[in-house]
C-alpha cells in the first residue's frame, strides 16, 4: 500500500483510508484514483519531489494527487493551475487546510497569466488535452529550472482516439526531445488507467 504522511492529521481529502503508526498518521495514496500513484505502482524510477521542492501542477482538479504531493513537499510549495471554476471551488477548500497548496484559477495554455510564481523544480501536468505536450513545454520554458523535471500524464485518447496508445507515447517523447528535453522514462499506467502513460523528461 502506498502512503503519505498526513500533514493535516485527522483529515481526509477524498475517500482514502487513514493509517496510524505510533504517533504518525498516514493517508493511503490510492493508485486507482491518482495517476502518479499508478505510475509508482508500475515502477516509476524518477521521483523528483522532495521535502523542499517547488512544484507547478497543471490540472489540479479537486486535489486528489496535489494533496499527496503537498504531504511530500512539506516545506515546499505546490502551485496548482485549474481552469474549471466548479472543481476549483472544491479545491480551494482543500487548499485552505494545506498552506503549501496555492490555487490558481487560470488556463494552463497561458502561463503569462501567472508569471509571479517564479522558478520551480518540477512541472507536473495532467490536463487531458490534445496539446498536452505543448502545454507542458510552454510552462516549463517559462518556469522550470535547468535540471528540473517535466512529468506529463499522457492521455492518448485526448490526442488521437483512433491511434495505438504506444504510437502516441512515442510521438510525445519525440516532441519533448525536439524541444530539448531528455526523456528519462515512460511508464504505462495500464491496468489502472486505460490508454495513459506517465512521461518523465528532464530540462538540460
Ligand atoms: C484528469 S483531471 C486531473 C486530476 C488530478 N490531476 C488528480 O490526479 O487529482 C484534469 C483536469 O485538468 C483540467 N484542465 C484541462 N485543461 C486545462 C487547462 N488548459 N488549464 C487548466 N486546467 C485544465 C480539467 O478541468 C480537469 O480538472
């Protein structure tokens, strides 16, 4: 079972179980509800989130995965971009409890609308859009430090529903390489997420 140390003991963010060990409380990180957890379950090797990391999270939705990253980067900051007002309202309630989550109501296609965030160590993207690679690169060009990581949850069916997912993943890898990134690994998220893969790239 994957767990993160709960930075808000006694509080759940979704339907995760709370697990106690000594005086510590952990939250179950449910791999069927979080693509990052699914990637870990399927052998993800690169994990650049540390206690002090600054993270730009694109497509934060109601905060399931952001809340676990918030637990991990306990002394860092997670800037969370989401453009759907209804889910953002729910997310704000999570962010009110977790001071290292910073909600940003904006379109991730327009990083010029949130220039104040400054440099980040990781850009994590889960937006399920046809131009998801371009969105990740645009944000990374602006905010990601040299040597930082761009991690994209690729939804192949958002790019081309008729194409074989593995071909789509290769095309995405090529786009990232052409943009000057080193592709570290691609982890297929089946059977937990149909036709999804996590691509990890490093900015040189
Ligand atoms: C698959 S959900 C994200 C789930 C979330 N990452 C998690 O693991 O808890 C995708 C989210 O991306 C948001 N989104 C899609 N396109 C976007 C864009 N251009 N800018 C900001 N948010 C976007 C959607 O509104 C949706 O909430």
